[in-house]
């Protein structure tokens, strides 16, 4: 469960990222966070992965109050949340296998466990035959699937996807969204931050719309209602 | 244990996959170390040149012909008793005459004039070597005491005073400037190495940020970079040692020509001090690399 209680994030007096936002996302939900540029979507994502601290309010993930999380506790939090980025953020000098294994290595997993689990996860995302390639040798869609594999490998309870289809074509976008729906079906809470109208409308799941740092709407089976 | 092994393995893998950055860093390290070693070698050679000239200096005190042998022996023991004295050699009148003839064997006129004389015109000589060049005036003043002064015909110190003072000044300058230059070059070398690591890590700043986002602890991120710095320093020290050895092996015979065939002192110096030189340079380079890597990586580890 993810809880935000009256969370605000102010960068400068005249630059507000989030303004008094309260949210509750239940375990196992798939929620889309939508909004135009500057609405506060990325700020929300950064707060959830503790990349930034809120200026006010309280944030809780899975019962863990991360509002004032200490820097040395941040790696532990990130090992419990899977994160997917628009720009992939793969380690360019590591192979597909090593990129996925890295998420387990940093958590101190045993080598045998890594050699058992990583091929399984790569199979789920359909990249078992790309294990020894480097990111530069993959297409955008394949790279995003590696990122999903990396974020899944330690079986996170929450998967945070920040514009996961932003750099992909329609076909790859559909593949990635199918994967995210599948992952959600297995019980993982998925928080999808996006401004892709088609993606949100196709899902027909809960949609939270942000506007000027505030929650403008929160609809259980919503659609992308913003106009450009 | 498993984490330590992973950090160790990652450092080598990282080095192999960033080979060009690694080799460029090793190159900068090696150039820095070589410049310091060239200066150390030059300093050793200059010290040898100074010592070579210092060895050539002596003061010869010539006594009047017919000076009693007992007085000459007494003068010799007297001079020898000073701690400033390195050696004293008493040359008899006959030995002085033989040496004079040898020196002038290609000058028949002098030899002919000498044979006209019925007695040996040369007196005995005391050849004095001081431990330090600045001790000559003192030793000369000591031997010119009232007991020996009446029997002293001349001394060579006055003729060589300017040369001795010049050598003395040169020796002081060489030692002072040599040490200063080694210190300055060491500092420049360290700065160059420091920046080479900073640049190498700067090129990988995004990877560092990604590692953090994926859940790596600061120590787990820093570890491979710190160890890689130590490997780079090790390689640079080995390359430098090989280059210095090759330079001495091939260069010293050519340098000996400038020393009239005698030893330049460089190989002796390196043979006697290679352990200290290698490990002190390795310790400084490896320690610096590890420290700079630790600090530089920290700059790119965000929350």
C-alpha cells in the first residue's frame, strides 16, 4: 500500500512540484498518474523512490514511512521497489544478463540464486536469447524489456513506471503495456506515470490526474481527459 | 565475502570494458612517475659529477729540501689527527722526483736541466684530502703552525682556491635545486594523476547514478572504482620500472663517455634503492588513486 498524506514539494518559493497531495494506492492496484508537463508527475515519482524529500507531509510505502528516510536506507528501499524509466537507465558496459543480475548482486543474493532467477526473468520478458548482448546492441523496446526484467528480478511489491513508453513506437508500447498488465495480474502494485492518452484509455483502470501540483481528479475506471 | 569478491571481479571487468580510459589513465600515471624518476636519476648523476670533482681536490704542501724526516712524519700524524682529514699521504723527495720525471717524460729540455743538478731539488710533500671541501682552509692553517711553517716552501691551495670554492658552490646548488625539482615534479605528477582519475570517473557519472537508482549502496558503487585505481597505479609502476630499467641498461654506457669511462652512479643507486623507490612510488600512487576515486565517485552518488 502507498499512502501520501498532504504531501508538498517546493523547489523555490515560486516553483511548486506538488501542493498538498493526499493519495492512497492499495496493494495490487494498477494506477495511472497523468498530467501535462509540469503537473507534478515526475516529482511524485521521485518522491516515491526517495530521490527527493517532501517539503511537507508524509509518505508511506508498504508500511515503511519514507518521509525522512536516511541516505543509507535508500538502497534498501530501492531494492523493494521496481523502477522503470523512460530513458531506460541501463548500465552500458554490462550485458543484459549482468544488468538484471546487478539488482540482485547489490542486495547480496547468492550467485546460484542469480544464475537461477535471471534467465527465468529474461524468459518472461522474451529476451532469453539476448542475455549476452550489451544495451547498445538492442532496440528501444528490447532495452525497456531489460529494464522491466531488472525491476522484477527481486520480486518487488511495487513497480513504478515513469513514462515507460515515452521513447517507444506503437508496437513496442503495446508489448510493454501488456507486460505491465501481466505483472500487475501476478499481484504487484503498478504505478504508471504517463501522458500517453492511448495507453491510459486502453487500460480502463484507476486514473489520477494531476494539475499544477494538485490532484485534479481521481477516477476508479477513468480515461485520459486532459486536452493539450 | 561474496560482496568483496563481486567488487574485486567488477573492478577487473570494469577495467577491461573501459580499456581505453584505463590505458589513458595508466599513461598519465606513467608519464608522471617517469618525470620524477628522470629527475631522481639526473640528481644522482649530478651528485656523482660533484663527488667526482670533489675527489679530485687535494692540497699539496711542499716542504723545503732537506727537511728532517722526523718533522715530516710528525706533520703527517698531526694533520691525520683532525676529524676533518680524509687522508694524508707523505711523498718522499725521491718519490716526488720520480713523479716529476714521469710527468715531464715528453719534455727533454726539462729532463736535461734536471740531470745537470747534482742533488734532488724537490722537497717532500704532504698530500692532504679533506672530508669536506670547506675544511681545506682549516687544515692548511693547522699545518702552517709555527712548528712547521719555517720548513714549508709552498702549498697548492692558493692556486686552486677559486676552483675549490666553485665546486663547493656548485655542489650546494645541485643538492638544493635537485631536491627542490624532485619535490616540484612529484607535486605536478600527483596533480596530473589526480585529474586523470577525476576525468575517468566523470565519464562514468551516469553509470554511477544508475547504480544508485537500482539500489546499490555507496560502498558497493565505490569499491570497484577504488580497486580499479589501485590496479591502474600498479600497472603504471610496473611500466615505469620497466622503462627506467631499459633507460639505464641502454643509456648508461653512452653516459659513461661523459664521465671519462667511469661509473655514472645511476645503476648503483637504483640497484641499492629499487625496493624503496618502487614501493614508495607505488604506495603514493595507489593510495592517491584509491582516495581520489573514493572522493570523485562520491560526487556523483546522489540520493
